[in-house]
């Protein structure tokens, strides 16, 4: 009798923690697109299911160890950071990485709930794309011309087009993962239409990070088809389709064409050492150079996460005094951020922690591997962990990328 009572308590705990995780994930997904306050609440509240400890395993301890490696250089640098306020902000913005994984890693959800959450994500990301496209169709000519001047289409996520394109690509590949598991029915067709829409939107938005993630994922999927599944004919057909679409998209989307022309012109200047004020890519590359220089001057400890902005600004003023004040920002590369803030040792700890985190949360299917890869690309092109959206997206991708479900149940109804 006592054994039966203990078993029922465990079942109730698991159900309660699963319901809490699902609720907070719904709020989290909604917050990604509509409310930063809701996003903050859901990301911190996600730690509550951790109380139930329904999945305390060796792997979860390794997950916490990996997150600890990412946190450690930031925490230690607080000892010698002069600007404590900036240091506190750098620490606090990363807290959701810990709270999300404590809640998500210690509680599993069913495959059916996983699928429904992805469908919700696809619906909301599509609504976000439609909201963005509304601005384009109100005045397409002006928007197209703005792409020649480092401007892009307005997007959700506080108009952070880099992060939003990352969200869209994530939704695209999660949708691909769902399609690979479900029967051909009306829902299959609806999801397929959404994925085509997201594909077209990414090329209209023409955000470099989003497109690099998209095509990197495509290359990985082609490799899987050709070398793992040995389906060479399908691989050739898919490769031909991607190549044809890429060529035609340059003429089909004026925003993409203008973006490419702008990037090529800007690269032609800063690659030869000519950093023209007012050019976005040049400023981003300059920030990376500044971060590397700061790291070289402080290779062991860095300058502290609180003083990166100050050190980068001083380097810019000294070496490129013609640059504008708004172009002097922390490195747009997460490795350079860690290098400038905590030196080579901090960069190494961050690298180990990130790779271990992705290794532990990546399943043995191609889409899961793609999601792990597209988690890293924005860290190369942006300071993704220094903002709320980047931190939460990393945890979101790592959680949804794995496919280890607690219940064996049908994911979908039979086709009607």
C-alpha cells in the first residue's frame, strides 16, 4: 500500500511539472513575439518545475556543469570590473539560461505536447512575419531603397531583425522535423505552406544571419541525404532545387538584391582597411577588431565584462576617430566578447561550455544537428548572449532540438 502511494505521488509530480513546463513554454513563445515583460516572467518562472526533480540524471548534472562554464568567466570578472552596473547587467541577462534549463532539463513533456508547442510557435512566427510584411507592402519602393543604406524591414522582437531571422529559421527547421514524423493529411499541407511562406520571407527580409543559418542547414541536410541515407538521386534533385531557387531569388526579391549590393560594396571598403562612417557591416567588423585588440592587451583576465564597452570605445577613438559614437559597441561576436571580458581562459571555458551544452541536447537526427549548428552561427555574427532574446533562443533551440520523450503515444490523429 505504501509503495502504491509513493508511485502515485511520483506520477502526480511528473504530471504537475509537465503542465507547468507546457504553460511556461506557451508564455515563453508568446513573449518572444509580443512582450518582453512576458518573456522575462516566463523564462524565470520556468525554474519552478525544478522543485519536482522528476528527471535528476547524470546528464542533467553535466548540463548544469556546461552552463556553469558559460557563467564562470562572467562571474569572476566582476572582481576586477570597474563598471559594476554593466557587469551586473551582463550576469542578469544570462540568468534565464540557468532557470530555463533547470526547468526544462528536469522535466520531460510528451511527444504530442512537443508537437503542439511547435505548431503554436509556427503560427506565431508566421503572424510575426505577416506583421513585418505589412510594413513592406505599405511602401515597397521606399523599403527596397532603404536596403541600399543598411536599413532593413521592421520586425517583431523589438525590431531586432538578426534575432527575428534566427527565430524564423528555427521555426522552419522545427517544422521540417514535424513533417518528417507525420502522415500526409491536411495538417501536413498546412505546415508545408507555412514553411514555404517562411522560406520566402527570409529572402525578402534578407538578414545575413538568417540566410546563412538557412543555407547551412540545407547543406547539412543534403549531406545527410547523400552520405547517410545514400539517396543520391534525391540529393541531386534537392541540390538542383536549392541552386535554382537561390539564383532566381536574387531577381525575385529586390530587397535581397539591394542587400547583396550593399554588403559587397561595404566589404570592398572595410576589407581594404577603409572604414567609412555610417556603414553597418564596417562598424560590426570594427567592433570585432577592437575586441580582439582588447583581448591581446589583456590575454589572461580580460578587462572584465563591465568594462568591455569602455575599452572598445577607447580603442575606436584612438584608431578610428572618424567613427560615430553609435558605431562604438561591444564586439558583435560572442567569442570576442568573452575574450575581451575574460581573456583567453574565459573564451576557452565558454567554448567548452557551449559545445558540451549542444552535445548533450542534440539528438541523432539531421534536424536536431542543424538546430545545434544554427545555434552557433549567430554567436559568430552577433553578441547573442548579451541580450535577452539570444539567451532564451539558445535554451529554446537546445530543448526543442532533442527528441527524447517520456511517453510513447501517437503524435497525431490519423488522416481524415
